[in-house]
C-alpha cells in the first residue's frame, strides 16, 4: 500500500468491531497482512474462529483478562494491556503488517490501560504504507483530530436495550 490512513470507529452503536473485521477480510483478500490486537477481549468469539481461516494473512492477538474492565483496572488487566501495547509498538515500527487494528483501543485509553500519549505515539509511528484502525466507544478528541477518517456509530434502535435481547453467538459474539 502506497499510503495508509488512520481510521477511527467509535460511538455507542453496534458495528465497530464488525466494520474492522470486514475491512481486515477485505485487506486479506487483496493479499495484505493484517494484525488485529484486541484490548478488553479474551475468549473464543465467533469472529476469531472465522479469522483462523485466514491465518496466513490475519493475525489476531487478545490482550483482555477475561472480562470487561469495570472501574479501575486490575493488575492482571494492566499487565495484559502492556503486552498489547508492546506488540503494537513492535508491529508499527516494522513493515510486517499492511493493516493494524487496535480493537477497543479507545476503551483502553478511557480506562487507563494505555495512556492517551501512548495511543497518540502509536498513531505517530504508523508507517506511511500502513492502514491503522482504532475501534471502541469514547474516542478521545485528540485521537479523532489526528485520524483521517472517523465514523461515529450511534444506535437509533437496538434490541439489546429495547427488547432485552442478549448477545447471540454468530451475531454479536
């Protein structure tokens, strides 16, 4: 890729992860190497199983500690996030990946798993030919200001809140 951009998918609506996974599959279809670093998540989600089929081009690494951060992060959550941050620094300082996805990166900043300065540093170190995607609610204003594309995904109607529907395998998880 000659020129890569920085994309941010944020907001309270459903579809941020789905958009980044779709972009990753599209990139793999073009022969691009993709790294998806998932903050906050740990487990065998359906998208992980599907992406295993593209393991020659898409690498998925999870840096959650088994649940969503609630309040102040635990030492285990902080340690896992440090591992994710180190991997991202390594990935963005080299040319191994054409696309790098920092999934739930905005939440990682909000909850102090990585600092705003660290996220801005990752954005700065992005190689010219690498596409960088940052997902998650609560994108910081500075992150959005430095991005080339920001999609704000907001719910208009949602069966979670409106009908009490739980996350379904293959659709939301």
